[in-house]
C-alpha cells in the first residue's frame, strides 16, 4: 500500500509523536509552520514522507533537498573538498546580511526568527536569583612574605646577616613583611591603589577599623550600619544595622575580645568579635566623637560635643570620672598605650593631658590655631600627634611638654591620622580635599603623597595589623585599599603618574634623617641629666619616679596597683 501523500500547504499532516510538536513556539515547530522552509528542510525530523517529483521524461525520482550539503555538491561538485566549509560560512553570512535580525516570516502564530538564526537561550536561575558571571578578584596574600622570612631566619639572625645586594630593601626579589624591615620605614609606604569598595546604599564612611586578626575590615557609615569586607579579596561579606544614627567611633580593646562603638546621639554599644551586641549605654547627651581603651581594658574613655571627657568602667558600664576643662566641643581623645594618661583635643584649639585616676588636667599644650580633629599616641608612649583645621600636624614630646615638630603639606583641613603598627616614626594623614600623605618623623616634607585619593573628605585611616595595607574611608561613599609597591611595579596608575616609589625618592634623605634623630636623642638625654632634680620633684606629669607615686600617668610606687586602667 502506497503511503499517503500531502499537499504543500505549509503544515505537516503526518509528523511523529514528539513533545516539542505541542509547543508552537519551539524552533522546530516554527520551521514546520514556515511555508518557505518546506523544501529546504524537507529532511528534518518530524516531517512526513518526501513527495516524488516528476521529471520531464515522465520518470520519477526522490526529490533532492534544496539546501544543505547535498544541494551545494549538486550545484558545484568542487565544493566537496576542504574549502566547502568556508564557502558555506560565507553564504550564511550573506543570507544573514540580507535578512535583518528580528524580521522573520509571519505565520498565524506571529513573527518568527529566520531558520539560520539561533534563538537566545534563557539564563539559568537558582532559588529565584540570577546567576552572576564569574569574575576575577585580586587577592593580597601576605603569607608568602612570612614564609620567606621563616625560611631565611635560620641563617639571618641579626640585621648584619641580611643580604642587601640591591641598594634598598624595597628592591629585593623576595618581598618581606613590614616587621622584618623596621630599619627602613619608607619600604612600607602604601601608595599603590588596589581596590575600592562601595555599599549598594551609598553613604559617607565615617569610621574604618580592622578586626584584630586582620582578616576583615569593619566600616561604620552615616546610616548606622556595620559593613564587613574581606581583608584579602576585598569583597563584601555582610552588613548589619548596628545603630539608628550615624556611627562616629569604633575601637577594639587590647585583648581583642570586645569592640565599642558610639553614634551621634551619645549611645555606646559593646560588641563581641562575631558582631553580637551585648550592651547598650547612654554615654553623653550629644554626639560622641572618639573612644579609647586603657592598657588593661578595664577602663575606656569617651569624648563628646558636650565639652566633656568621661572615664568608664567597662565591666560595670558606669562613669568613674568626668573630665571638664575644654570650653567647647571635644573632637578627639586617646588613652596612653601603657599608663593612666588621656590626651584630648577640642574646638578651643587646645590639647589637654588628663590624669585618669584623679580626673585632673595635668598639662595643656598650645600650638594649633583652629579646631583639633584627631589625636593619636605613638607606640613609644612619648609622642602625641595631633591634626587641626589650620592645615598643620604637630608632634609633641610629653617628656618636655614641648612641640617636637610641625608637619606642613596639606592645603586643606587635616581630618585624620594613623601611626604605622611597626614603624614608630611613620604615619599617614588624610585631609578634607581627599589627599593622603605619608610622613617620617624628622623630615619636614612628606615622604609620599596620594593626590585626589578620594573625591571628597577623608574621614578615617586605618593600617592593617600586619602593616602592609592602608584603608581609607571617605565622604565620597567609598572605602579604598592601598598597598605597598612590589619590586618592579610601574607607577603608572592615575594616583602615582610620573612619580617614583617613596623609598627611592627619600633614600639618601632618610639616611641623613636617622642620624639627625640620633643626635637629637643624645642632646635630649644630656639635657635630662642636667635637670634631673626637676624631674625628681614631680613637676612634670607623665614621668615616673622611684621617690614619688603621685605623678599622674607614670607612678611606680606602692600604690601603682590601685591605678585605674593599669
């Protein structure tokens, strides 16, 4: 029995059962509904038997497909060689050029795409979220430097054993951690831009603070949110609503067990390392500007726009002393790294030193001519650094209660400071115009400068505990990470164009500066020995003595165990 024949009506009458035939929008189904494709795609799956074609002599033979390889070979037998692929590709490109994309044949179901244009595939979806494309992230891994130091310390036991074949340690092939090159602070100047992190909800970043282990960075924003960023890949990890208003201060205790934060309404909160809030207290009536922990972590201090500095018992969350002496807003405070001495700076242009035991003002340092924005103790306990709206940075030596050095270089208000964790004579500063500068004590000019590091004011700076990364938070809603230049790095980014590495610029100058510092230290020691009777009399606060335990901040008598914060 002969198979039934069909007329060329554009629709297939005899098609095998296939689930995709039930979908009129399926590409195969659309091709079956396309009358222009009935000859060219007659051999496609899902079509009925081919219709014999009658030749001129009356004989019949199977109808050959009009398109594809067979038709091309029938018209031009020479295409059977390796050049057929190129011929077919050119022919397909000509067809696509003559057939605009998006204008196919119209059928009853609507316009369809041409047969030679693939339909766009739908994107995979998981749990209602669109899959994100894989992107490359740059990591800052400090482990190789530690491994290199561990490997070489077996035979490099002192500074004399270090093999400095290049003229400077920064040009070593094997990069060392900052703790291994303390004799040259310029090797740890971080001027290379690495990454900028911005929250989805853009808002000014007032505070940046590394976790004690350095694995994450914590930022406090004007919306009252904590944002946690990865410290190596700099990607976003989590966000948490910590305060109801803008966060102004964050500080970890020395044991790395608790963190304290303060906001615009005078509220202070305690946090555990897992960001679990454990306590909330009302600290001041107005905005709290700064916080600082005592060396023993049993006390901490806070300063506010209400003009006071308060000393708190951390465990009981109660006020022990209220330090009143500033005539205006107190913008910054910091606790001495080893003793019961607090430094504060205010809007009245004064830097005051307080005895945390008695709550009395023991010294007042004059020097600035405008509001003091930030104040930081050095790790040696002898220097206190302050920055002001008068565009100056001043370094005071509390052993003599005198100004040690003034740093000039910023063209706008200096808003923040940060000492390096390993180099006691290296610090960085940020200004209202978005510039970041790096300074070495003893040098008048900055060692390095990142011009236009931010588009707006830099509110805070924080060094990584390891000392190889500097983080900055700004009013331009971004948190930026700056790293050291590796040997061979080109200074061709937009922040360091036409600049040389800081250590290369100041190498000879630093060698002379170290000698100047040593000479100054010898002179000061001689001065101290000539006036030993003045020190023993207890007139200078902040210096201990074996004959008197009443000196604030540095008592060594029998009553030293009762000093709060020690």
